[in-house]
């Protein structure tokens, strides 16, 4: 925006003695291209400036990158909140949902986004959802472990039987725990 002073003498004074005032008050001659916005967004993202990167990706028309930046921003905000607070858990859960959405949008980012989603669900203490996210990422050992931790013993055994990718030591540990739990449940009935 070009600054026009109400008094004509101030206009000439500003342009002659203070050229930087008029220089900064003029509109830019050329607007940025989508490629420039994308490049700036990637630079900002790599330096942890997720809010600004999200805006750049929006202007560049890169929806996936915009959503990923938003998910990273939510996770960053959650980490700043007081540990064990309900707001922290809710923010981590929101970040997990955002990462899950990104995983569904693009096959190239799918595995990594599901892993990040699972990590956020763990921080939100939503262990069953973390197990589901790890399953989607085909991280079978972690999927089975978090299913067991969530008390979903049938689900943990199902993952072990169907995937064939669970580490043997972890699988044996889960099977043992399941036997004990199922024996106790049977005794109670």
C-alpha cells in the first residue's frame, strides 16, 4: 500500500529524506509463484516452522503438504503442554487423527504417517487406536504389543496369528500373558 500523507509537504519530505518509507509502502511488483511458495514452505517445514509452512503450502495448492504441516503443528503444540494433562492428551489425539488423514491421502507417505499417528495415540493414552495405526503401517510387533497393553488380548493374538511378522520373543510373551488372563477369566465364570 502506498502511503499518502494528508499534507503535501510531508509527501516530498518522506520521499526525499526517508526513501525507505516510500519503498516499503509500495506494493510488490510481482507476486510469488506456486513453486516459490512450495520451496519456501519446504524450507520453513525443515526448520520446524509448521504454521508458516502450512500457509505456504496452502498458497502453493499442495493440500497433502499443508495437512502434514498441520499435523506436525498439532504434535508440536501437544508437546508443549503439561504432562499428564487432559488438554495434552486431547491435542495428541487430534494430531494422531491428522496424521491418519494424511496417511489415507497419499500412498507414498502412508507408512510414515501411520507410525506418527500411532506415536501420538500412545501419548494420548489411546492404546487400541495406536495398535490399529501400527497395524495399518504393518508394524506388527508394535501393533500386538499395544493391543495387549490396551487389554485387547483377542486382538493381540489375532495380530500374532495373521501377520507372521511379530518378533518371536514378543509373541511368546503376549501368548503367555493371554493364557494367564484367559485362565483367570475362565475361573471367575
